[in-house]
C-alpha cells in the first residue's frame, strides 16, 4: 500500500509540472513527472534567513570547516539555498552547484532499489541474502529486508579501514574485499530485532541487488532513482568528482588542527559503494529526500517505514530507524560522515519541508550534521505562510535551542 499524504502516482508528461525545485524527470523510455508539493517561488523572510545563517556559521566554526552548502525548502513559504565560506582555506567561494559526497543517504537509495525490484517481482524482501550472494560466511537466514532495515546485526567495515583508505585515496576498492572486513566481525545482537547501523549490511545488500538484477549498482541507481527524479548530478561513482573540497583536521600537540586540515577530496567513492558512495549536489539531494519522505515514486511503500526500531535503547521515542532511513518526529532522512564531509538530508512526510546540509570537514562526526539539520528544521517549520498559502502546524519534538546546545557540546573547534 502506497502512502496517501500526497498523490503518489507517475503521470505522462502533459505540460507544466508541479515539481519542487522545478526539475522535470525523464525515464528511460518516456518523459514522466513525479508529483511533489507545490513550492512557493520566493525567498524565506529575512529574519528566518538570519537565524539559519547564524546556525550555519556556528556549525562551520564548530567543525573547523572552511565552507558549507545548505538548502531549506518550505513549500508554503519559500526557500533558502546558499553556499557559505570557501571550498578550501583561502580557496574559491562555495557555490550551490558544487558536488559532494552524499555519505549515508546512499543507504536510503540502496533500499529504494530493493523496494523497486521487489515491486517488479525480481526479489522479495524476505529473500535470504545467501540466495543472491554466494560464499558469505554468515547466518543464511538474514534477509534482504533486514539488511535494508540495518537489523542484521552486522558491524561496519569503515572503522577498520579508514586509515588505509586515506593513505591510498585513489585506490578503487572491490566491494568483496570491504565485505570481508565487515563480516569478519561476526553478528551481534538478535537478527531482525535490534537496529545496528552497518556499512557492511548496505554493501552486502548492494551486491545482492546487482546479482539479482544482472545490473551494476550504478546502473540501478540511475534507472530507479536518478531518472525518475530528473537527477543529473547524482551518481554512484568509482572516482571522486566532488567539486566541494572535503577536509579532515588532524591533531597538533594534542589539539585539533582546526586551521590546518588535510584535503581528502580525492578519496574514491568505491570505499563506500552502496553504503556511502553517492555524489550529488544540494538541490538534487533536497529533491531526492522529499520524494523519499512523502513517497512520490511508484515503488514507494507504506510498509517501509511503518515498524521502525529505536536508534538507541535509551534515546527519545521519536528517534527511530527503518527502511534505510531515520525518522525524527515527522521527518524522514539520513545523516552521516565520510572522510571530508558531514551531511544530513531530512524532509517532512506530511508537508514536504526539506533540509539539506553539508559541512566540508568531517572531524567532528556525524551527529553534528544531524543536530544542525534538525535545528534548521525547527526554525523553518515555524516560518509564516506566503500570501495565499496556509502554514502547517509546527509539531517537531524539539526546539532550535535544543539542537544548538547539542551542536555546541559536540564542537571540536572554538565557536566565536
């Protein structure tokens, strides 16, 4: 059963589109549209922009980033999309057309492909992963759906390999080799019952989908994600094409070298594969996460987000995960860290309000991107409606001040 917050159908191209961000979509065989909420074509009010800018400035300082890109879209009021700072210290100004590594949003896209292939009958969510990937030393009962939900109990390979990846950033990694490092950790927890964020699980899911479809993961992303949404800058690549430089601060004399980060832009996306290997730009990532949250694609299914699990045992009841995405109140999206970038992308499943942030220094860790995106969401959720529009009821279970305090607590560099 598909979601009913908005019309969830693909229609033949018949004229002007009702599309957020104004991009028409092209499928492989015919021109189609994905219906998304009507977006007011206006800038957000000056005072709202000032609040958003102040939050971004604090986050840039807190992470030692030289720059950032942010996109905020309130369908009933307007948008704010801008680049801040420079791509490298003393480098070129950041612009909104710069591309970057999308990080963990790749995981939601991998699950998109799973649900698309399931809708076509190519796979079933309860297929054992060993039906599609041979020679994997693990429980044969782990299903494709559990890999998508990150409930298979697998650990992550990234912690064990990040040093080697940064030492040889141009290396093209074979996903089977990455998989070996991840599965060597064994399975922890009860399969299917507990959320455990796992790069290994999404990489394994990507391999299974390749084998089931007979297509490369890059081609699957193109056919089921990029083409239906008209995304021309979004791809699963093996060589970095990011134009926003990614930085990573090390330590000097026991302190974080905030003013002298290392440029790690060239790290091959193959190190992330179907767990974190996508590159994109801010407008396309905003369009993607809105479609994900409201269920705009033909294969989107209510069941994907209906039975989420707590992210952490002692965390707030409104912070859950399923289907390759996190849910926070009415927001659905992803956040994470890859060397050089902190990214977060969330959208409201009822209103289509969308927030995307990318900071170009990964030293501070993924939670900074999450709390920053939630701070911006809290600000924009209360923006008044433009003339002739109706503002939704603000209902996020946190305040901008809550998230600002959490960001300050996670800072690795001084905040002026």
